[in-house]
C-alpha cells in the first residue's frame, strides 16, 4: 500500500492499541513507506549513522529511562539530533508521559507523538502485523471464494457461467461465503494467499434473475467469513466436445497468484451436472492430499501391480502348457 499515512495508521489502531495524541496532528499527512517499526535507542545515544528514521518509532521504558539519566542540556541535544530527521511519528508505550522538552521539540519539528497504554512488546507485535497486511502484495480476481470443509475454494470462470450460483448453493449446504464477484488476494510473507471480500460488496451476491441478496441476513452469521486462505481453485469452463479432459487425476495442475502457486481443477460443466457436490469432493480430496493420501496415485500403483501379477500368472500358465 503506497498511500499509508500516519492518520490512517492512527485511525486503524486507536482502539485496539488505545492510542492517544499527545501533542499535535502536524505529521498526520506524512506517508509511511516502511513495513517495519524501529526503536531509536542507539540514535538517542548519539549514533545516527544507520538510523532508520523513515519508520514508525516506538519508545518504551528503556529509552525514556535513558533520557532521564541525561542532564537537561544533553537530553535536549540528544532529542534535537534525532528529531532533525523526517520521522513519520513516535509512539510512546506503557502509558508513559514524555518530558516537556521532548514534546516541545517534537512540536517544533512537526512530529506527532502518540501514546499507548500497552507494553512495548505488545505494541510492536500489533503494529508489525498491521503493517505487514498493509504492505502485502495485493491483487483482485473475478470469482467467488467459499470456505468448504475448512478449505478455501476459489471459484472462477467466464462471466455468467454460474460461479455465484455454485457459491450460493454451497452456502445453503452449510459452507461459508468469503467473497463473491470480486475477491481481494493478499500474499503473506509466508507464501500464503489470503482472500477477503470488498468492503463495498461485503457478503452481498448478484444472482441473475433474482438480483442483489444479503447472504448474512438470509442465512445468518454462521454463513460468512471475512477472510480465508485460498488453497485450491475450481475453474468452471463450458464443455467442449472432443476436448481431452483429465480423467485420472494423476497430473497436478497449478496456477500462480502473486508468486504463490495453488492447485487448479478445470471442471467442464453442462446442464444437469451437480457442481456443488463436485466442489465439496474437490475440497475433501484436497484435504486427503494434505494428509498424504493421493487416491489417484495409489489406485494407479495398485493397477500396475495387478497387471504385473496377471502377466506373471499368464507366463507361468503358458510355461506349464509347454
């Protein structure tokens, strides 16, 4: 995210981190361009050669205790040396109150000071998680995302092929809708794809011939999720006579989003085909593979062994005939 500002960070975290503005909002328009946070302990001691000033600065008990050991003159010099840099904002933790000269110099340099009642460790953990989400690679996919037996199934296909109808049928059978029509994909640092819904659509679906429906109000809160890991894609396509479709499942096909590969099932459809049940089977089969059971490969191995055994028996029979 390239437009994250101090104001957005404050508004998004003021409740969960109990943030309070101590001086002014003069740096609220400053952009935050780094996903990491920084503790300026070395910088306050005078070493600023590697000071990563463009990050959110977190100051806790250790830094404030060090400043209290300095004489007023040395403390002012230390603070001025640090505040000369273009710092986005400073967060004071553990409900500490910085000294008057700290606030005065921050006001002079137009740097907003925020205060949290929580510990430094907690603030850093929560902020790091938040910034990771905000800076994560992002894209959108036209389709539906449903949690089927705990598996995030991304349903794709051409417009009008019936993606929303399949998703709706899955919800009616007890599964949970994450997003319809527009699926936001975010890549986590672990190489995991997370799918979320658009704030505008927010669990609404467009069903041709019916109109816009609210899944949450119709089926209840148990029928929705706000995010889910995307683990397999079910791609719906029109049946084409003569096309060679996979009938064994021995080959694994994948598709890549944001550098993350996930399995993809290309499913041909035609009138009367029960896509919903097939989606459930695909999810369950994926779970079997997660636990190390590859049905198609095991069946193929048994078949090879059976053929080999029959061949040996036939050879033995022919030998006896001779």
